[in-house]
């Protein structure tokens, strides 16, 4: 990973208007992504991981959604200020995505060849023969056996794991700078998950692609990511290098998460640690620490004001009152 | 635990689902979802059943519960063979064996209140004359159950959609406890839950086991969850149990090549360990159970396969005390 920042998300806010009120799905998220970096976004269901990344490529359904604030800078250029032509040039080419369910991005009625060739021709200006060659080469890299034959098949003729490989091949066929992978292995079995993650890691390292990996699995981020952002109720509550997050988690939510998972490498004894309560509803959240009702370390100030971001010297930061002067004064 | 009585004894259980090849064709094919499994669960223990999607875990549980009529085999709950039991005998046996399902959304009737869902098994028993209970007694029991599983009794009149996933799973557990069963078949009860909620529910299962001496057949695909809950573990692959052992032995010293691969593939939430780990990456996909193979079911993907494995089927045999494995690396073909 280099020091060159290629993507900057600054104070992103994405809201959805529904009957019950305004869902603040993402409410002030900021992070940087460097060339070649693998960044993990972890958090519970509904914490805003997918919405963050759909916002990055400006794919929020409007209405009910809208970008309520902030910027996404790709090489310094604001994605939200781009024309639809400019954004199309980036999406699927410079920034590509893979999803948990490959069928959401594969067209069931078209042969794999048609779908891949179309994208490659569109973005890379190759002839269709050249594009097909490139597509076969990518499928081969992705570990599809007999790609010259399989390429003319339809998506339903592939198993779940193979469809995920096809997706990865398609997503990387245009040599993107950024690959956004939203729960790419959550629907897969462990042995297949291991195959796919290894494939993703190998290909993106070889091609120098930066990855934003969204997952709820702490095990997956531990093995795959350079850096981690932990999301809770629409905000990033902690970020840092992977080793730091696991070794010295600072935010009580991160600490709780790490302690709650049963471990394969440890003896099972006694009760598991568990965070009490449930994640909050992100409609009409009061302006206080959203983790307050579940936090063992909560103080008075936590229910009055949203905590500021506190930076630690190892490049780690957390939004929590524990580490502020205010906390020491009360 | 090994001296406790055997509560559930499954012998040669098979569940083959017929599928028609074409609309007009008479020839039937089968999905060999469960193709001959044997195991025992002793009172008070938790048998963890682990394996990849489609390997036959749920089908095994459903065939035990007689939600499917097994193609072959026997299922003894205590001394009664459920596969040959009469309707009335089966209903009575249900008192002693209940199920909790994976999907806390689909498994609860959306038009019934939490209280009615939990009371339903008692009402069914009362109606069939198997139990006497007044309305007040049922109400008390429901409130007591709700408290046991960590739900406020004030939520009694709420509907499933008004609860979170974790709370719905608690309702499902309370319903399973209503008749005071000895055995609960749990089919992926925490797989759909978030990490923080998953640990709450796992603790609840453990607390209830301690308090009521419950016996669990616990299905999950997450090996760390299985390790945490189980006293014994059975590993399934393509309709068969390939290895079964006490949890600590299986995790310390897996014998079957598939178990080894599974354990090495499961991610561990510690970057230092992950950086050093050697994975056994299996090739190929999980194969389909639409045919019976002449050799070992794992042959195509097995990193250690030998010639014999293609031609003969290994069977589950003891390789070490209380540790059975189905693989020619450990015993010669007959
Ligand atoms: N189209 C939409 N209309 C209304 N609300 C939405 C829409 N899409 C997302 N939301 C809401 O935004 C919040 C964050 O959703 P998001 O899908 O980003 O969560 P997530 O962290 O990806 O969760 P999961 O792990 O379940 O996918 C949720 O409360 C969700 O209900
Ligand atoms: N009612 C059915 N009819 C036909 N096939 C079935 C049926 N139920 C399950 N199967 C098949 O049996 C196999 C095992 O299924 P199941 O036990 O549900 O797997 P899992 O281990 O994921 O719980 C799968 O291939 C599945 O598709
Ligand atoms: S700000 Fe307060 S309530 Fe929030 S995580 Fe920190 S200590 Fe807990
Ligand atoms: S019997 Fe042969 S193919 Fe099957 S698991 Fe053992 S070594 Fe592998
Ligand atoms: Mg999501
Ligand atoms: Mg299942």
C-alpha cells in the first residue's frame, strides 16, 4: 500500500425519508483510502456499511434516499459534482463493486461472455475479440476451469461459489483502482469462502487494486485488511490499523464485539461476554453517544452530547468521551 | 457425561427426496440428502452437527422430528422408535422433543401474539387431552417462560414484527420450552443474528441447559459456535457423518481430511494468528447430492485421496477411543 490517497470520504451524510421519519443511515462518515490498501468496514446489520459504499459511487436510490451532506473525492474530484457521463466512466471501470448475492449484478438472461465483453469493450475500447480473450484470461485467473467453454454459459449454470468467482473476474477485468466488495463471501460456505478470499487477496495484490471490504465477520477482516473502520448507528466509531484495533481496541463497542465472538483457537469455558441490549433504530436518534444505552462505561456526559473523535498516537482514533478532558473533570 | 443414558439414538437414517427428471418421465431420480447416519445423544449433552450448506444437517433434524418420513432407519427417543410410532404416540413424544429454527422471521406466525405463540404447544396438548391446564395456569406459564428467556412479560400481546431478530429467537426458544422437553433440536438458531446478539442467545442456551438439564442437537455451520456449545461434535459431508468425537478431541486432533480443511478454513479474529496460518484450500465446489457415489464422497476434493477411495466407500469406525472417522487413512476396506 502506498501513501497516495485515492479516495476521500468527507463527512458523508445519506438519509432516507420513510413514513416513520428520517432514517439517518449514514451520518457524518469520513475516511481515506490509499492506493493498494485493503480497508475493512465492520458493523452490525443496519449500521450503514452498504449505504456508505453505495453513496461512494453515487448509487443511492433517490427518492427515498438523498445525499444530505459531505463529499466523496476520487483523485481530488467530487463524485457528487460530476456529470452522469463522468460518473459512468468511473463506475465499473475505475471503481467496481461486488455484492453478497452475485445474481444482483449478473443478468440471468445473458451469457457470461456477453456481459463481460460488453463491459470491457465499453470501458477499455478493445475490439470484441480482444475483449473476449481478456475475459477468458480473467476467468482463468479467477480459477474457473475450462473458461473457454464456461464463458458461453448462463449464470444459473454456475454454482454459488463459481458465480462469486465470475463476479470477481468481471469486477477486476477493467483493472479498477478500487474494488468495493460488500459481504462478498457471507453467503458462501467456509471452505469456499477461504477459496474466494484467497483469490481476491492474490488478484488485488497482483493488480495493485485498493479494496473496501464490507463484512460483519471479525475473522475475515483480521485476515484480509490493512485498516479497519468500525461502524455503529451510521457513524464510524473507531478506526485504525488492523493489529491496533484487535490489540488495543479503544471504543467500548469494539472491545465488546471482539470479546463476544466464540473463538476457534481458545478453550470454550463459562459464559461468553455479551453486549447487553440491541442496536438502536436510526430514526430520530438523539444527539448523544448512540452506544450509551448498551455501554458499560457510560458517563453522564455520554447521554448529553455526541462524543468527539479522539486520536491516539498509533494512528488509531475513536469517538468516545472516555478519552477526553471532559470525562476526567466529571 | 458418557455414563448418562442415551436419550436419542439414530440408526441408519436415510432421507431420499424423489425428484422428477421431466414432466412426463416416469423415471425418478433422488436427492440423497441424508444417506445413512448413525449417532447417539446422551442426556444433558450437546451434540454439535456441523457441515457446509446442503450437506443434510436440517434434513437430519427434520427426519428425527418426523417432519419428514425417513426413507430408512430408526430414530429412538428414549425407548420409542419414532419412525414406527402411531400418531398419538408421536404427539406425546413431541412433549419431550422440540425444535428451534434458524429464521426467527419465518418461523413465527405473524398473526399470533408472542404470548399465543409461546402458549400454542400447551394448548395443542390440552386439546388432545394429553394435559390439563386452566387459562390462568397457561398465562402464568407463559409469563414465567418469557422471563426465563429474557423477554418482558409486558410484551405478551405484541406481534412478531414488533420484535428484533434476537427477541424473536427468544420467543422461539420460549415456545420450545413450553412443554418442558428433555431434547431440543436447534437448527442454526444463531446464524441469522448479529455478533452482539448471537453471544446473548448462546449464553441463554447454556443457562437453560444448566437450569433444566436440557439435551441439545445443535446445528451450525460456524465452527467456533459449535466448539463453544458442544460436548460432542459430528461433522457431515454430502449426506454422511464423516467424523464424530468429543469436542475437545475433534478440535485438537481432527482426523478426517475434510474436518482438517474445515478447521483450517475458518477465519480467526486475530490478525497475528491469521498472518501465520497455513490454510488447506480445497479445490472444487461442494458437490450435489443427486447421485450415490461408488467411492468416498469426499474423493474429488480430498487432498489425501488414494486409489482405493474411488472404488470403495469408507464407513464410520472408531479410530481412537470415542472418536469415529470414516476414511481409509484410518482403516482398511473390508
Ligand atoms: N432504500 C432504503 N429505504 C429506506 N431505508 C433504507 C434504504 N436502504 C437502507 N436503508 C436503511 O439504512 C440503514 C443502513 O442500511 P445498510 O444497508 O447500509 O446497513 P448494513 O450495515 O449494510 O446492514 P446489513 O449488514 O444488514 O446489510 C438501515 O436502517 C436501513 O434500513
Ligand atoms: N423437500 C426437499 N425436496 C428436495 N430436495 C430437498 C428437500 N429438502 C432438502 N433438499 C435437499 O437436500 C439437501 C440437504 O438439505 P438440507 O438438509 O436442508 O441442508 P443444510 O445442511 O443446509 O441444512 C440439499 O441438497 C437440499 O437441496
Ligand atoms: S461515549 Fe460514553 S457511552 Fe459512548 S462509548 Fe464512550 S463511554 Fe460509552
Ligand atoms: S477415504 Fe480417501 S478420499 Fe475419502 S477422505 Fe479418506 S483419504 Fe480422502
Ligand atoms: Mg449490507
Ligand atoms: Mg439448513
